[in-house]
């Protein structure tokens, strides 16, 4: 195929402008979508003349998972649009005799099902570093340590920890009543470290923060229920101070809770109950193994691994 990709794109733009009924915005979007394909080729050192079924599947998977600079990939509707633009681009290349036939056929044969990414979670040492980060000599540090402990120890959702009230805590049985999706109530459990953190916060910090009769467990500096955004912000801040990866969110600690329970051989049905999942299919997302675990198991059990 002759000409550089930029030259082909320039000619394709002229071709689009010669088509009746195409608005300026449609042309702009088509060119943006073709540019996405060029970026994929550049990152993987591929040539557009090499396009085949396998390359197309790789491109669609790239769009769905990592095309946006490490953030979550494009939505299905955006991927469909980009595939339409790519199909138009190769149809133009065939028309100009740079290709004998378009490798980007229409129909369902090229729809790619991309597996849902595994939930991110922290290692046990990372959790330990995170829990040690708040300054417990400080009024807010004691509160924040209690928040981190509840998120990890109980595996609760952001909305659930946000809604915890004082009467919801039972120290004698180490349980907290939370309200999950669909206002469903369930009891979650906590251990000694979380109990200690909660008691410290309730005795030494919350009385100084409370300005009224609010039942909310976690309060801000004005004595009001701590906002969901504040929960997210403090998790990010303490994660950064602990030297953890970017993007740690309250839900990361929920994933970590489930992963560590599985590592301890907890029954999947028990984890499902504690997480408040209505379907075991959701809980099965956590039944993953790390590369290190896979390697260790292979070296230990496979008869051909030694030597």
C-alpha cells in the first residue's frame, strides 16, 4: 500500500468532503476515529496494510480497555462508531485500489467481547502501610483511621459507609448494620483493629466534632455527616501518602476485603453474603489469581516444571 498514513488520511478527508450529505461535524468525528486507529498502529508498530481479522480484534480490545491513556476504555457505543469510521476508511482505500478488498467487513462477525477487567486490590503489606498513615494524635486522623478500617474490615460500599449511624454499631458482637443497594439491610463484621479505631474515634474525636444531635457516625469539621466525596478524597490522599498506586478508591478496599477473604479460603457464599451481592456471579469476579500465585502453583505441582 503506497503512501504514509498521514497522506492516506489527507486523501480520505478530501474523499469525505466530496460526499453528499456529510456535515462538517460528521467529517471531523470520522477523522478523529481514524486517528484512534493510527495511534493503535503506532503503539504496536503495525502497518495498516497488515490489517486482518486478528489485528481488528486487537484494536477493538484496545479501544475497550486502554485506549484512553490508562483510564477506562471507550463505551460500547463509541467503539461501534469507531468501527464504522474504520470500515469507511478501508472502503475508501479499496476504491482507490490501495486494497483489493476491505478487511473490515460489516456484520456481527467482528464484534469483540472484551472481558471485564478484574477488580484492583491491595496487597496485605500495602493495607498495613495505609492503616499506619493517619496521625492518630490528631482529631481528624483518628476519624480517618476508623474510616479506613471500616472500609477494609467490613468490605462496605461507599454509599453504605456514608449512611452508617451510631445505633447501627454493635460492639458486643462486632457488627455494623448497613443499607445496601435497593435499601437492603445486612450485618457486616469487624475485628479488633477496627473496634479499637472506632472506640478511639468515638471517645476522643467525634464529641469534639459534633455540634448537634445528628446520628451520623462519621462527621466533618462542621459536625455534619461526612460527604461521599470526602470519603473518596481522604482515601486518595492517604493512599498517596502511603506510596500506593494511583486510583485507589473506597471500592478498592472493598475489592481488597473480598480478595483477602478468598486468599484465606473463605467460602464464596460467605463472601457473597458479607458483600451484599444478590448474585454469586458478581462475587466470582474475585476468584482470580495473581501471576505470582500461578507461578508458585506451577512450580510446586507441575511435573515438568523442575530442571
